[in-house]
């Protein structure tokens, strides 16, 4: 995708689902893919737009601290965010709460934030994450959600990135600023 704008996919991942999505998105958009833990902050200067990716653990985005530390630089870029978690598309209010709790206000509008299905392989979790998952399952009142928390799931599919890729292409082609500008 040669659109005279330079972009990158920047992500954080713990168990690999977000990394997989980032790699697929980078391939589709033909842009570099970088882990936030290996990225020098000065590298952000060279990009016009960024597709950011993060998993969510117990309501907290892994990339939250990074967003806040680099807020000044990020505010000068066109931004998109994909969030990998078990929150279904029918739980829009819960998704919006995750965004409010983790993304600096007015940094990325909701229409540029995509929730993608993740993967849960219980035996690969750290002991701490397994314990937290079991505790969460005990507190869950919905029997279907409770059962889902105690079994492996794999919702990571290449076709899940279609909306992210198409929106990134549209955003870059239009040249529109991806951030909300407060009025008044």
C-alpha cells in the first residue's frame, strides 16, 4: 500500500494472539511491525500513521502505560487501535468502558478502535494468570461466560483483520485526522 504516508503497526502481546494479528495487518498494509518493548521512542517521529495493538487482561490494556508515556507524540499521528480480548461485540458498553479506562481521552475515536477475538490456552498461562482466570470464573454470574473462562478458545482468524485493514486504508487515503477535536 503505497500512499505517500509512512505507517507502522505497533503492538504489545503476552501470549501471541496480538502479535499474530499485528503481523497479518502489517503484511496486508505492507508496513513494518514493531513490539513496543523493542521500539525506541524516537522512531515514532518517522511515521504519519500508526495501527496500535494490545490485549486486555482483567480490563487493563497491556499498552496503556505506553500510550500515556508517549501521548504527546501520538497526538500528532493518525491512529487506529485493535484490542484483542474475550469481550464479545454484543457487549458494546463493556468495550467502551475498557477504552475509557485505558486510552487517553480524545486520542482515538471509537470508530478507529476494533475489538478482535483472542485465544485462550489455559495450560500456556502463567500461574498468576491461571489463578486470576479461576477467580474471575467464580465471580461470573452468567453460566455461559463462566464455562467459557474455564476452557480453551481460539478466535484468532486472519479474516478478523478485514475491518482494521480497510479502515486504515480509508483513513490514510482520506488524510483525515483520526483524533476527535474537542469543540468549545
